[in-house]
C-alpha cells in the first residue's frame, strides 16, 4: 500500500475513522526542515511497499502544514510515529530509529511473525559489530558536527521526549514544549560514542545539551538562566 500524504483535516478524519475498517493505521509526522526525516521518508516508503504490510494503511503528515493534527497527538518533535486501530492509540514512537518502528509495526500487524521485514538485528549475527572498522576520532567529530546541525534546534538527551530517562532531560523537554519550540533530538543512551564524544565536542560534561543552528547553547541550568534574562531567548538564538 502506498503512503498517503495528508493534505487536510477532513481527509485525515475520513481515512482514520470513516474508512478505517479496523485496519492498523501508521501515522508518520514529519517536516521538510528536520534532517532525520529525510532518511525516515525513504524507510517509511519502503516499509509501505513490503508485502507483509499490505493490510497496513500508511499516512504521512507534515507537522507544519497540519498543525491541528499534530497538536491532537501532542507532536513536539519529528520524526514521530503513531500506530492506531479502531480509534485507539496502540503505540507512539519519537525519533529516527527504523528498528524501533519496525518492531512496533510487526507487533501490531495481525499475526505477523516476529521480526518479519525488520533490518538484521545484532543478536542474529553475533560479531558483526566487532568486524566493523573502528571509528576514528576525526570521523566521530565529523559525525557529531552533522548531528548537531540535523535540525535548527537539536536536543541531546537521555531517552526520548515521550520517555525521558532522567529528570533533567524531562525538564528540558518541558521547557521546549512550553515555549513551543520544535526540535530534533538524539538519545545519547543508544550510542556511547556520541555520548562520550559530545562531552569533548561541546566541552560540557553533562546532559541534556541543547544546540541551536549548530551552536552549543548549554545544559539545563544555562538555558533556564538565559530564559530568565531574556524570555525571547529561543527566538533570538534561532534568528542570530
């Protein structure tokens, strides 16, 4: 089944309620400016074309053009996925991790065999990671540079916006949502190289860390102080 790009509230309502017919519906919220979405666009389209997913209805929703729909699901960062059936939310996922989305899709897609259509997992081929070439410090720094510029506002945190793994990360997400700042994020718990490398890259030892336009802005305390001094801090930083 091809991906259907949502262009209106009426179209969304029709596809998710009137003509849903008990189908599993995948909602993919994206934007044109978020770099992680460019990769996920390809992954999402490829999954929609898999024979095992022929009964799943794949919908793509530009969060900027369809703000009302995005607000309905409290979407504050992209990529963002929601799996729905019979007007019931089965699963919500935030971030550009194809394996997590495939795992959730397989879980709720009828009697689909576990792991069907999923990318190879490390457990299925022990030693694959050991055979991969070790990343040099120069390559790591280049990867960090690209990550910090992946979205206009990038948050490096423990966990995800929907499931923060520490109180400081939870507070930072709360601040960004309070000021209605759209942001990309990276879960540093999933990549220790990024976690350790970013401390040196930003010369800051703790997380969360916030970047705007590729420039390090600080951790939670600094962001709080910046907002106390200038309530329009985010707007000024993004327009600098």
